[in-house]
């Protein structure tokens, strides 16, 4: 005898199923922020790349390339933010929630590829140094500080709860810092006349991108592989479930991210006797309150009377 539970917004269904599709956080609509951020950065990328070529500044060209990758990243994040709201279908039973994870992973990989191009060009500039127009570099990069800083501010409020939004925020914030570094490079070139400062700054930009992207890459990769989110302790979840009244065993426990903001759980609970009252509803509410798990699926099995083929995976 098996009893399944899915808790749905706290409603317990008499047929033995209860679903919870609430969200740990309700992200605000960032559609306007994406539109404004993309428009501003597309315009700036064109200006920065043009002046980078005209002023012979590899640092400006490198920063323009980085900004272009961020424009593509913003577009991917925006698309994912729209797709996660699609309703489930018979084929995509979770909807397209996982698209936000793919967008975060895409952002990280794309940034690292762009960084490789920046490093290669900077090395080439070391081998073939060329004069740089320091004043032009400073003015254009100064504009970049304003645009990137404003764009980062647009995403700041959602950066704590959604890795997809956090990716957009961190990229824009890093761009503002990078533009500041380019301004400082222009000042140094004007003060010293050393054109090699420009490729040095390019390499520093590349290092900054790698450092800021690495965390996004590892976290999004873990999510794509359905790992337990870092903020959730699986041992604590196990202790919570085995500590429920009447539970004498637990197996086939799985915890994974459905999207960058939602976490799902499935587990088989072995009980000495059929649970009474609102056991399933209260268990789901505990998971939601303690761990932010809002989509719990629980299967109840009676001790000694249930032969579950998955019981051998009790270490899961």
C-alpha cells in the first residue's frame, strides 16, 4: 500500500495527493530592467568598440567584447525569466523552469570564452606594442562606469534570491569596476607614456572576469546536474523527515532545483501505522518553513506490509 503526497499551496487532497507549488521567493518582474539594460549596453558596446579601434586601445576593445557578451547574457537571462512562467504541459511536466538554470550556465561559459579571446589579444599586444590615446580611453570608459553601474542597480533587488538575476547583476557590477580600471589605465598612460599598461589592464580585466564568473559557473553547473542547493543541508532534511511522528524509516530521498528559485523534494517515508490528521500537510509545511522546499512529493509506506523496489536505495 502506497500513499503519495504532493502539497499544493497548503491544500490537502482527499485522494492521497497533495502538491505545493509555492515559491521560496516571488521574484519581481525584471522585464523592464532587462529591456533598459540591454538597450543601454548595446549602444555603449558600439561606441566603445569604435573608439577602442580609433584610439588603438586594446583595453577598450576588450571591455567592449566583455560588454557584448554581457548583452547576450542579459538577453538569455531575460528569455529564461519569461520561459520559467510557462505553464506545464503533458511533455514538459515542470513547465520550462529549468531554462533559468541553463541561462545561468550559458552566461558563465560564454564569459569564459570571451575572456580567452581577451587574453589572446592582450598577449599579442605585448608582442606588438602600439601607442594608445589615453584621454579617449578615459572618457569612453567613464561613460561605461555610469551605464554599467546603473544597469547593475536595476538588478540589485533580485540578486539575493535568483542566480539568474544575480548573474546579470554581477556581470554589470563587474563591468563598472572594469571600466574604472580602464580609466585608471588611461591616467597611467598619460602620466608615464608607457603603452604596455594597456595590455596589462586587459589581462587584469580577464582575471577579474574569471574570478567573478567562477562561482556562477560552478553553482549553475551543480544546478544543471540536479545537486542539492548549497543553502540546504540534506542531513538536516533527513533528520526533519525521520523526526516526524510515526516515521520509522526513510529512503529514496532526493532534493534538487527545479529552477534558479524553486526546490523540489521526493522521499519515501516508512511508518508503523497509517498517519492520522494532517500529517502530510504539516510535513510539507515544515519543509517549506525550515528549508524553503516548496514542491514536496512524499510517499507513505507501511512498515512490514510494503515491498518497495526502491528501498534498496536507502542511502540516496
